[in-house]
């Protein structure tokens, strides 16, 4: 809050008439304001941009001009979305950031993801758009649907070994633990494998949810979703539905939309990757709704 108040004071000083001899001091103040704005959440940045035309133009052109915050670190976090923290104005325009936030709130997205480039943010925005316009009936009565923004983490050396050797084994992501009501929780993982030994195509699939706490009641957990393919192209990969849980005889239930093998594969020719962004649909019994 104190930081935000300081920025407002700087804004008032910049918009007030100044003598010509103070122009250099004003330029320094403007540069400081522009740099400090990187630490503002996107909604505060929108407010600030609305009070100063020069600052609005700065935000809109920052990606093109690569001013102030861009450096030679290719994996530096530049943007973030979660229900509590929204900072997207470093990776997209204010207009697109507003659309992103509106879609995420419409879908009630939980969890959070970081973005290291404007391309990643744009690809994840496409994921939200596809999800928002999906007309498939996703869950039945007595169940609840939760959408989680999840960054899957992989061991880069294991991915490189998978790509460089003619192996048909799987590489698993680190587990993501999902807490639910009554102290019950489960773990999700994403698996990647080669389609064939002589093909550069990789297949991605969610593994069935594994309970991390014992439960006597029958629990069925359905997982599916969309992910951003690793690499510069940032295509969208569909993650087919899988069933997990405990104390239930599971049947394979795949919708026609998720039956196409091409939906879950991506051609990948780069040395490797260590993270994959996704939006995962979790369907649970209503009494077990995700906290």
C-alpha cells in the first residue's frame, strides 16, 4: 500500500506543470515510475494507466520496446496469475490482461501459474478461451467441477534422456497434492512418453489420481484438461479423461472429443524442457469439494 501511495504522489508530480529547467528531473521521475510499476498487480496498473496517458502508452508498448525489466535471463518469471495475485501487464497488453482475468474468473480457476514470456501467456489465454467455449457436459449431479491452473515440473535430465535414446518409457512430473475436505487429499501427476522409438512425437497423459489419505468411503476422481505444449510454438494439447480414487471399480470413460490420439501428442525437437502449464478439470463427489 505504501508503495502504491508513493506512485500516486509521483503521478501528481508528473502531471503538474513544471518549468523547462526541471524537465530532466521530471524525466528521471517518469523513468522511476515506469520501472516501479512492474511491481504493481495488473488491476492497480490499469488504474494507474487510466490516470496518465504517457504511462498507459508505456504499458501498451513495453513488450515491443523491451524496456526496463527485460534482460538476458530466458526463464525469468515476468507474469503470474492466481486468484490472489494477478500480474500480467508485463507479458501482455492491458486490454488482453483484462480479458484473461475475466475468463479465469468466469471459469473460477484455482491454483496458479507463472509466465516467462508473452507467448506463454497468450497460449494459456487460448486454453482459457477453449475451456470457456467447451459445450461438453463435464460432470453429473452429485459431483462438483474444479478447474486448477497447474505448472507441472519435470526433471530436465530425464526429459533429455527420453528424447535422445530410443526408449518407450515414461517420465513422470513431480506430484501435485490436492487437499480436500475432512483432511482427505490426493496426488496428481502428468506423464510424458515417446509415441514410437523412431518418432520425435511425445504423448502427454494424466495419471489416475492417487489417494494420499486412507478413506473407507467410495471416491471417484475424474481428471482431464488442456495444456500448453512445451517449445516456442505453444500449441494446445488435450489431456484425455482418466479415473482414479478409491473403493470403486473403474470403467474407462472417454468422451468422443477425447478419443483422438492426435489430441494428446506433440512433435518436439528441442533439447528438453522442465515445466508444462495446464488447466486441469477435477470432478469430485460434491461432499469432498476441493478446499
